[in-house]
């Protein structure tokens, strides 16, 4: 799951990024309202964490413009402005959650899981497709047929989550790279094939019948064998 973090306090932004990455979220930090607005228009994000007091454009303005454009990406407003009037304004502008500073990391993680669950109307802690189940809390994948499970690295987990949320759909290499590594990553797009190889080996290790199918010149899809 990829999160856009719009927070101008860089030490806080770095701490939030580190915390969310430990929970197997991919995070793109930006530091101005203008950049937040530009980035949030992209469909690659599953949720936005949005501060209110931002340079360039405040969070209320960013959110209002996004909603006016019909962009429904879930938004958690994260701000020191915790008065009733500000909370009401944030929710009326289209926020899904309003979390005042200071906050506990567990509450922010719970906020993200809650607003993305409402969006997708599906469980977030565990995803299942075919004979495999992906568990976010344990960062592992289990074959329900064999009972075998294996731990996944951060990128492996994010790749598998993307495929399970888009099972049987062909995803281009560029789409996969953007969703898992992000636009500003120093990695090469060929990293996609390297990590797909890792995933295939782990699926085979647990005895799963799932296959990551390559469609030449188009992309990759997660399919049930046979």
C-alpha cells in the first residue's frame, strides 16, 4: 500500500516515514501544500496523510481542490490545530479522519487501516487469493493448502499486496515500479523483475499454486494455476 505524506516538519516527516515502513507501507514524503496537491492527483496512492499548516497551500485548500476534482483518495488530516472548528472544517472539506498532534504511532497506523478499509470494503490485515493469504501484521504469506508460510521483505510484501489487490489484472512494469518504488526512487525499473523472481521462489517454497504470469510486452498478472 502506498501512502502520500504531506508534512512540512522534516524531522516529524522522517519519523512517520520510518514508522510506516516498519508496518510495510510504502511512503512518499512531500513538504509543501503545492507538491501535496500535485502528487495526490496521481492514482498510485491508497491514502494521504495531510498536515494543515503547510507552505504554498494549506491542507484545507489542498483537500477542497482534490475533492472538487472528484479525487476520492482517503485522507487523514494530521495537525496541531485540534479545535472543534478546525476539526469540523476538515471533515466538511472531505477528510476521512482528523488526527491532532501529538499522536501515538499506533493510532496513525489504525487510522490508515480504517480509512483504506472503508474505501475498499475489504479486510486490510489479511488479503487472500487462491490458496494464499497475505498477512500485513506478520509480513508473511501462507499457503492455506499446505499450511506453509514464509516471511516477506518490504518490497516483496508490497509487490504481493499490489498483485492480490489487482488479481488477474495485467499490470505493466512501469505501473508496478511506480506503485512499489515510487517516482523518485534511485532504483532501476529492472528491479521489478528481480523481486518478481524472489516472489516466485517463495510461492514455490510454500507450495502455492499461484503464478505470477508474464504477458510479453504488456506486463504481469497474478493467476491461479490451471
